[in-house]
C-alpha cells in the first residue's frame, strides 16, 4: 500500500510540475516501431516532452524554435527530421533501413513524431539505436516498444546505453 501511495504522489508531482510550467524532473522519450503486415511497412512514432525537444533543437541548430507555431511549421519540420534521422536508427532483419519522415504534432506537453519504412516484406528481427536527447541529458531514459501482430516487446534504455534488439 505504501508503494501505491508513493507512486500516486510521484505521478501527482510530475503532473503538477509539468502543468505549472516548471521543468519536469523526468527525462524520458518513447519510441514505438510497429510492423504493418498488410502494407509491408514499419510505422514508427516517437513521443518527446516538447520543452526538452525545443531546447535541443535550438541548441543544435542555433535557431529559434517553436514547435506549436503554425508560421514556423516548415522550418520546424526540417529541424525535427534532421534531428530524428541523426538520433534514431533502425535495422530490420539485420539491415539498416531508411526512414521516411511523415511529420509531427503537438499533444499537450509532448511532441509526437511519425516516420515510416516501406518495403518490409517480413520481419524476423529488429534493432533500434536511440540517442534522442542524449546530447541534452545524461539521465535520459528511452522506452522502446517493438510490435508485430499480437506480440509486443518493450524495454527501457538508460543513458549511456542506446540499443535494443529482438527477434520475432
């Protein structure tokens, strides 16, 4: 019961600090790679706290950033695409694959980024190399989900580790 109360309290504190505009104490991103058997594609989504993401984009590209400003959408798309392509690599069946950037959207305090890999006829193995926000935080945690049909394999990658591989 003490653990439940502690977790509820911790969740409340995180929610309060994020909603109050205070920097959140948790540095985490989530990446999901799903195999779409029908379309023969890998569908990839990344979820990153927007304030952290804007900070690293501004730091790396020395430009003003505002992911929620419609007038800056094209410039932000270019920065997001460039950053994700340099910090997220995927191998399918032992071979590096090229990710096609679809776009991003803001969802409350998070930015969701969407990518796709075409022409994946079958999926036996996946390897994800993820260094998103590693150049900003040395306590970064990356949650990675790999999904094929009804099978879901998940892990957390803690800085400085960066890879998760699995077979289906």
